[in-house]
C-alpha cells in the first residue's frame, strides 16, 4: 500500500518491453535518415529515463549507448582508411595510399576521402547504433528474472541460458563501478592499464563465484527435471514444432518475394499457430510452478501496440516515400524531415504515460 491506502500498480510485463524495443529496432532498419534515427534514439531514451527501475541490470543502458558510439566511430574509421564503394566528387582529404598486390583488387588503404563516402558510412553506422540502443532499452526496462518466469515450459531451459547471458553484462558493469569506487576511496588509481588490471582480477573472481552459486541454486531447485509424457504426445509435439518452423520460414520467404504475395501471409500464420501448439504441448515435459505470475494486462497491450505501430508506419513510409527515408548521398543532398513518419515515431512515447513509475514508493 502507498500513501493514503493506495495500492501500487504492478510494473508492465517484461515481454511487452522487449516487443516494444524490438519494434523500434525494426523501425530503425527501415530508414537511413539521420533525423528520424535521432528521433528514435530520443524516444527510447526518454522512456528509459522515466520508466527505468533502480536495479543493477537497469544501468546497462549507458553501456549500450557507449557501444553504439563505438560502432559508429569504427564505421567512420573504416570508411576513412579502407575507402568506400560510393563514388564521390567532394574530396575532404587525401591520405597516403599503400600499394596492394593484384590479388587484393577492390581493396585500398588510404587515398581520397570524400564527403559522399563519409556521409554514407555515417548513415549506415547510425542505423546500427540505433538498433543497439533500442536493444539496450529492453535490457534496462525488462527484468530478466520476470521475463524468464513468463516463458513457456518448453523454452525454459533455453530461456535460462539467454537470461544468464543477458545479465552477465549488467552485473559486470556493476562490479566494475563498485570496485573503481572502492579504489578511489582508498586513494588508489582506477584509470589506465594498471588500474584496469587490478580491477579485472576481482571482477573475474566475482563472476566465477556467481556462476558457482547459480549452478548450485539451479541444481537445488531441480533444474532440468522432466516429466514422463506419452510417446504420441512427444511425436505430435515434434511434428507441430518442426512443421511450424518450416511454415514460418516458407511464409517469411513468400512475403519477401513478389511471387509469394498470395501464399506468404496464410502460410506464415499457419506456421506460427503450429509452432505455438507444439510449444504448448512441449511444456508438459517441464513441470513448473509460478509464484505471482505476471499478467498481460491492458497496459502491456498498449506498450506493444505503440512499438508495432511505429514499425508498421515506418515500413509503410519507406515503401511510399523512399527518398525521404533514405536520403541520397550521390549527389550529396541534405536530409529532409518527413513530418508524418516523425509523428509516427512519437507514438513510441506512449509507454512513458500508460505504465506506472517504478521509482514511486509503494
């Protein structure tokens, strides 16, 4: 209960946050317009700033932002040193070119660096950086343990491996910050090669201790225990799962080709239905109980709907007005700011207003 006897609303479903973030990432792949990509980053950053809980794993967003900046800088560096297939007429500088043997045709080291090549690299790198930041938003907003609890039984073991992998980076960052703060309080250096080496060993030791503790906890809770199911159920599960995955692949291929427009969507839907039925049956081999399971309520639907709307509208805009969403670099032109795609991206702000603030006291 909060002040005045008010009950605190439960947080949004973690699966909804992941679907919202992946939808924003899908929207980022539909455009190379730096204005729209910057707007996508701003939308995700605002939602993270307003709805991020105060937990160790939620602090990984900054690390993803730094990783995105590193990817962008590396992309520009490669375009500068190794050249680009994009022709250009606006030469910014000329680097000393290293002669290469005949078998290395198509590759060069140094030479002219044009504005067109750097602009193309900037657009391409910014698209990948935006995708990484959107994935970082999911890591900062969705609790890994709650997400694991919501998985069906058939995916539980695979989900445990994924959750352990996703929580490794946040715990590693928290350990590094804690150890660096402790060294600063003791008056010891925490920067440079020496500080990095003296911090790295305790971080590695802590990671190994957590791994042993996690293995012991999983063994104590009966991880990997399976129940006996009839042979007919096992065969039906395998047939549904395999047939569903094949249907999803065939339907996706049909949607991506002009010849498969008629059968793509029905085959994809049938494949999804068969795969979900197979997962439902496969969950019988992994009996599990859930304490206070997360409910998929109206807020979760609104969060997912906002992200899906952004992805769908950006896909539609890319098909109807490709010049606005993919500004040209040859000839070099300034990117325009398309109004209605930008308004569609702003729909991604809806979770900041329909979900409860996790920082409010209960």
